[in-house]
C-alpha cells in the first residue's frame, strides 16, 4: 500500500480481524451495488470509505426531491440528474482512489447475467421483487455471494445468500413474490428516513466482512430490525431441497 493508503485506512489496518491483508483484499475487490436509493446510498458511501477498489452501480432512475429524505449520497443540486452520475461524483469526492463503473439501466435477466460475473459480490438494495429475483438468479448462476436488504415504514431486513458457500439463496426464503397488496412501496407506505441508513450501513459491513474474511457473515440467517421499538430478531434460514 502507498503511504496515503496506509494513512487513509489506518483504523482498519490496526484491527486484528482486518489488518493489512484484509485491507489489501478490500482494495482489490470489485463490488456491484444494485439500486442507488435509500439502501444503496449509505452502502456505497461506506464501501468507498473502506477502500473497495471498484464499485459497480446499477440504477436507471434520476434524483427526485422526495429521495433526499433518505438517499444521502445525493443532494439538492443533484435533483434531476441520473442517480448513477450523482453517486459516482459523491464517491469521487469521498475517495478518489475508488474506481466507479456506472450502469444506467434497469436490471433485467440478460443484463444481470452479463454484469454479475464481473464482480466478487453483489449488494441488492432494489425496491421491487422482480429485480430481487433476477439478481438472486444471476448470483446463484455465477456462484457470487449476495448481500440483500429491504425495508418499509419502520422495519428493515438483512441477509447474506450464497449457495456456492453452502448457504441458502433468496428464493429459498421467498419461493414466490408476495401478493402486491402485502408489499406496498415506500411511496405508498412511507419509510422513516434514518432506517435505510441503518440497514444500508449493515449491508456494507457484511460485504466488508466477506471480502476481508473477518468474523461470521449473516449467512443462513436473516436479521429483522424494528426501528420503532428498537428491537432486533435473528431468524434461521435453511436451504430448500433442489435449490
């Protein structure tokens, strides 16, 4: 590492579980983040701050004023700009050593199958079940770990899916999408602004652990956080036969 990197990542390097070797893995890593919204915003900022060498960003949306209550990677000046461009600029200001690969598209099966194999792991912060199933299928096919987050109103969920590592996949937990009436969007149901900051930061933390080989990732389990009552539950997730 360069003297600048040693100074920038000093607080990581002194951690026994990270050290120089773990930081080198972070610098060499390629991570794909799907969605630059409430979850993707803090996840990207913390991954960039941690020194992840290359960040791929997938989103086809533009920044809206209503996003700014929770999507902290964007600011008022960015309203109307493509989210991938706004996020790339913010990452560059935070850590110019990080390479950004913007993908201004809505992920379909073909693009997911093309992009996912080019990265070491994937973070899914998308806001719809169709995209989540596509990302999961591409990660399973490519053998890549998937850090998945979701939230609505006052509750957030977080899990790591990695069948190639012996764990379950997203579809083991959710074999079929729920009825649309049971899964209202943030626009319809609302979300407290700081909640995606909590879950998105935890997504980044799980990714950092996976890359640096530190601790125990949230594989085979789902963490459910109730922000309104300050409670957290951990549920076991098992692999379905045939998955």
